[in-house]
């Protein structure tokens, strides 16, 4: 069974919410403190658009085609994950991020991996492809403990 270790950072994130946690214990059972919480207001895509999708003109005498809608909800979630990667880089640059565990749904993990600076990627000791943002701190600790027991 692996332990988090004192000072290990844990990022629990999804496309709208992120918890930056830090391990305050070197015991097998994780003990975490909340360092910061970040959220964006990202309503469903239908609420982002102010007008129905438009038509592209096909020129004189031609029928126009529908203009593809942009997934504004998805784009906001991607930008949020990219911002998280930037925050992680700042921690790393200040020498505060020696070890990192990330718990996030697969889509968010993918965006984080692409946006992550190599120094941050080196600090990642484990990725957990789960959405834990809806859980309270004791539940996150228990879920991490169960996941760490598998390694």
C-alpha cells in the first residue's frame, strides 16, 4: 500500500470545480487540508448561446448550409483545465510541487495532460480517473486511501 506522504499535493477537479489539497500527514491513511477551491459558472451549452445557429450563405442562387455550433460549455471546461495546469506550473516553479496526485474525470485528465508543463508532469505520481469534486474532504480521503491501496 502506497501512502501520499507529507506535503503531497492532490488536485481534485472536473470541468467546473477544482480543489487544491495538500497532505498534512505521513501516515498510511490520507489526511488532507484544503489549500484553495476554484469554480466557474458554466451553464449548459444551450444557455451560452444567445441566438439559434445561423446559416452560411451559399452565394447567389445557392442554398445556404447550417453553421456548426460551437460547444461553448465544453470550451469553458477546457479553458478551466488549462488554467489549472497553469496554476500547477506556478506551484512547481516556486518549488512547492514535488509530488502530485490528480483525481479527475478522463476528459479533464486529457486536457490537463496536454496543457501540463513537463516539470509538473514529472511530479505526478498517480492519476485517478474519477470525479470526486462532489464529495466532502473525509470522503475524498477515504476514496484516495482505497485507490492507493490498489497500487
